[in-house]
C-alpha cells in the first residue's frame, strides 16, 4: 500500500518567492552600501565636485563625473585655476585602478579595453585645454608636458585616498604619449604603464616617418599609392568639383588654409593615413575608375574635414603641443614635382593656433625618450607593425624589464589586446601577473581573435 501525500505546492512557491525576495533585497543592499561608501569617499575629497551618472558601465557598481579644481600653473597657484573633467567608474574598492590619460577631450564615459581586461576601477582624465577642461581664457604658456602631467599627479593623489591599488596608466595614440610622459615626470605614481600606439617624436618634422613610408608593406603597394597621389595632383581641376560638393554638404569652410593648400595637404597626407588606419591596397582606384569612385576613396581615407576652420580651431591645443615640445611630421615632395605649388618643399603637418607664435624645442622630448629607452621599466608597449606612428615608437633596451608588442599586420585601430594571438595574450597575462602580483588569468576574459 502506497502512502499518498498531498504536496502543498502553493506553500513551496511562497517560500521560493520569499527566498528570492530576500536574495534580491540583500543584493540591492550590498549595491546601495557600496554606492554610499564611494560617494562618502568622494564627498571627503577637496577640490572635487561630482555628480552620479545615469548610465553605469557593465560590470561596474556606479559611475561619476568629477570636476577637479586644477591650478593653471602647478608651481604658482596664484596664476589662476580651471576645472578638469574626470570620469570615475567604480567596480570595487579592492580591485586595481587604471588611470586613462586622454590626449584630447572626452565627451562621454567609456571603459577602455585594458581596464575591462583586468577588471579595474577606471579613472578617465580629459586633457587640459580640451573639452570642458578649459580655463576662462586660453593662455598657452600653461599648456605643456610639465603642467599636464602635474594635473594627473594631483588626481592620482586624490584617488589614492579611496583605493589601495595597484595603480596603472594607459592611453591610446596621443593619450599613450601622455601615459609615457606622465611616467617620466612622476615615475612612482603608477605600478605599470600600458601605452597603445604611442609615438615619441624627437623633431618638428620627424624624418623616421619618411623612412617608414619607404619600407612598409610591399613595393608594389607603395608604388600604387604614389601613382594614385600623382594622379590626384595631375587631375586636380577634375576632382575639385567633387570636393566642393562634399564640403558644401558638410558645411565645411577653408578660410584659414585655402582650397589649394587643403588639396595638396590632403594628397600628401594620403600615404600616412593609408598605413596608419589600415586600408586595403587592392581598393586603391586605378586611372580607369571614374572620378566619383576615385574622389570617394580619397575622402574615405583622408576626409578633408581635418582641414576645416572649425577643426583647426578645435585642435589648436594639440598643434600647439606638437609645435612646441612633442614634435610631429612633415611631407616629402620630391616625388610630386612640379605639382606641389601652394605648399613649397617639405611642408609641416603642424597648424599652430592663429595669432600664437610657436618655437619647437626638442630638448625635453629627447631627454625623455632616452629615459624611456634606457631606464623605464614595467611598461607594456602595444604597437601595430603597419601603423605609420610605429615609426617613432619607443625601442627600450632589451635589458629592461619592459615588454613590446609589435602586432603583425595591425594598425592604429587594430593594435589591441583583443586582436593579439594566443601566444601574445599569454605573454601579456604572465607579465601582468608577475608585475602586479594578481591572478590575471582569473580576471582576464579570453577574447575572440579576429
């Protein structure tokens, strides 16, 4: 005889619902407690105004926009001040901290690849004199490497009151340059530096760029690029209507440079941008292609928006830095005579702010680059082998405890951890584990290699 028992289904469901409610309540309490703790810590920081962001990045507990009061001159507080924008994405008090050293403005909070990979809290710092991080009036005397890295140092010291570390710094392109110079002026501020595609130029027109463009890729591709550039110059009058139409549609203005200079600059820039951004040699138009197809390709690679009056004004702080301390590049014109008539021989790619005189002094950059190559340790350089900017990348002495990744076939956009080979990622993880003393593989998701 079997004993029949009526199971109280409703009671079981009620108990499950109550348990789920208790779990969700506990999780909500933990999240709220963490938010309360981080906000209490932020309240206690002097010279900081913060607001909670509506959107929190995935994997983070909360995110904030900070406005940090900074002196224009860190050696002379009486010179005035401005507020610098910082985005803080809080994951946990016991996780690492990555300081993102931006090179320009930062319009929104976003999580960088490296911060996500090591599951770090992220402090994203907009560069002085860009975006919202500008004084009431621009005085270019205070836009230099010493002042911009002092901004980062002050933020570092504030954030250290909240987090125990370890601390790392990372940046991409000009942001990567900032990462390196930050380490030069404040070598003990972070435990590890990870600059991506970061050039260190040592001349106003760094000649290493020319050598790179003469050697990168295949000979047939390089020759195809030059033929296309020469064709553009030879048929300038035929292409101009297409460019005028493009400019009109985008409401562009070229009062500062003028159309002739813009056209010649853009043609000369083509080879630099082609390799920097990784375009396909097979897609370069041939003379048999119609003018529209050729003009469209030209605009896709260059984009004359770059030379627009508003763009030149917006990037004025960038050009000031390149033209005074950080160096840049120029263009060889020998292959394009007699078609370069508006620019002259070997024109510079620097467009200084209107009405502001600039004098390039390479002493600081030369000294810093020597220190990077002979003394700086615990730094991971990530470069794209096909990126034009790899021409002026740092080459550390092999005796140093530093790692260089020159990613084969990669460019300014694709020189990233997610595109590394399995062997390269393993080397990266082992290096971080050794330097930081944390179990990196347990925190580092394995990306899909493309």
